[in-house]
């Protein structure tokens, strides 16, 4: 991009050029078989072409670099760099020269000039050079405004400016899904799609959790004692390809004990994505704070703290339940009832008093039961009654256990 100010009106000429990395030169190979009429002529021409790779002339990719021929695309998260030069084309000495560069976006106007001081004298054939950088954080239309003011030898104050408009495009399409576990854990699935026309090297995709959560990345597996990425050794994302990242968030201990706080938490954190394109050009995006729909537990929440995966048929096994008063104001007086189903039979006294449970507090309860049917059985039949309000809460399909014959040994 280059624009020259009219010489007949001004003594100074303004040139603005975008600074970008070069690209690898590509050519279109033209070849034929030796029995064809040209014989070995085309192959020899490709071997003599200095832009081809020696021994791999039929490949389109060459060893030479090509300077940018146009303004190119600018993507959100990249760094926009530009070279600004003001040259004195006249035979006069120009005084008090000031060059300003502003970037106008849809929401703000930014001053990008490295220095806002005036140059006392600019002699003929001399120039003022400046290189500006800006990390692009908005999509849409951007306008680079370059303004030049100076004073002629005759004392006349002169001023002109030029506008350079360009579009900032979105490089990635990010979609998120939340999965709320029976515990307070939250699973986040992030789908990231490359919507540019060139491949990307995904340098980092991480989740910065909110202050209430700790995060565990689930994007690697352990092989021979080493963590290996589930995407393989090559972290390239081809154009229009999508990659899925998975994270597990657990409440910090000081917040997990406060049921009322965790119940209403909707802000999870934000994604930090860093990538590189051709010849190492770096880009970075941070999403806004990700929010989920907080699950509704009602007044009383019952969750499982411990349960075996596999149990023997008609043999008692133990589970540990956690009962939480999700109300922030009301104390409950609870009674536990255990109702048998066709396959699950509870051991112990039904209808026992659990006592008072204060707001946002919880208690752990050990229960014993057995199954009379083999297969995958659902644990159901618990009832909690608040004697203050005469309200009963039913809990079915709390969890599932695999019931096997007692002749099969169950590993602990």
C-alpha cells in the first residue's frame, strides 16, 4: 500500500507501507512424459529454474521468498505493523515538521505514533521515518489516519493527511459447551475452527478459570510415563478444520463447602488461544468470560461422595451420600425414608431423624443396600422430608452400579 501526496501542492511526500513477512514462492510445474513431442524440454526448463527445489522440481513449493504484492488480510489477534515515511521532495528546508498516525476503529481512536515531537528542520532529500505496531483487538473496518504538518521557508503553515482503510477479519470460530456433573465438577468442551485460508500452528489453547475453580486439561494421555497430546505430535490446524479441547473445573475447597455460592456461579473463566501462521507470524485471542447456566438443585441437594462400581449379587455394599441445604436463609429439620425397588433393597431403619440442617451447610451419611437382580442397576428410593414445611423431596436414579454373580470375584 503506497500513496504519494501531490508534489505540486506540498513540499513533502507521504509514503505508508504495511510491514508483513514474505511468503514462499510457488510455481506451477509443467511437465510431460519423455515419449511426448517436447521430450525432456519441460523437465530441463524446470531444472534450470532457480526458484525450484533441486531434485524436487515438480513440487509447487520453491526455495525463494516473495515480498507482499498487496495489502493482504489482517486477522483479529494479530499485530498490525506499518512503515511511515515523510520525504522532503523540494529544494527548500522545511521547519517544524510533525507526523501523527492514528487508528480509527468502530469504538475508539488510538494514537500509534512513537513520538509526537516536531522536527525543527527537514533538509531537501531527507526524510522522517516511523514504524508503528498495534495488536488488533476488534473486527470490522479500521482506518489508519496519517497527518503531516510543517512550515515553509516563507512562514506558511501547511497541513495534509491521508486515510488508509482496511478490514479486520475473524481467524477462528470458537464454540463452547458445558456439562454439569452430578458433583460440583463442570466439563467444558471448546470447539475451535480455523476459518482462514492458511494452516495454523496451535501454540497454546488454555483455560484461565475464575477465582472459584481449579482447572485440569484433558487434552493429553500418558504413554510410557510421558504426557502425549491427543492431537498427535503435529499441532497444525488446516483451513476449515475443527479441533475439540476438553477441560474439567472443580470448585476450590473454600468455595465447595459453601453450597449457596457454587449454586449461583455462572462465570467459569476465559480461553487463551495462541497460534502462528506462515513464517512464524503470531496471533493471540482471549475470549470474554465464559458463562454457563447454573444447575438448579432446589432447596435440598443429594449427591454421592462414594459408591463402588461393581458389587456382588445379594451382598450388602456401602455408599456415602452428602445432603446439602441449598437455601441461604431457612433451617431444615430432615427425616430420611428409604423405599425399596424391584432390584434395590435398603438396609437399616427408614424414617430416621437427621436433625436440623442450617442454611448452606451439609452432612455426610453412610448407607447400606443390596441388589437382588444382576446387571446395571439404578440406585433409587431415597426420600427426604422437611418437617418444618411438610415438604418431601424424592431422589431416584441417583447412580448406577454393576451387579454380578457372587461367583465372579469383584476387584476392590
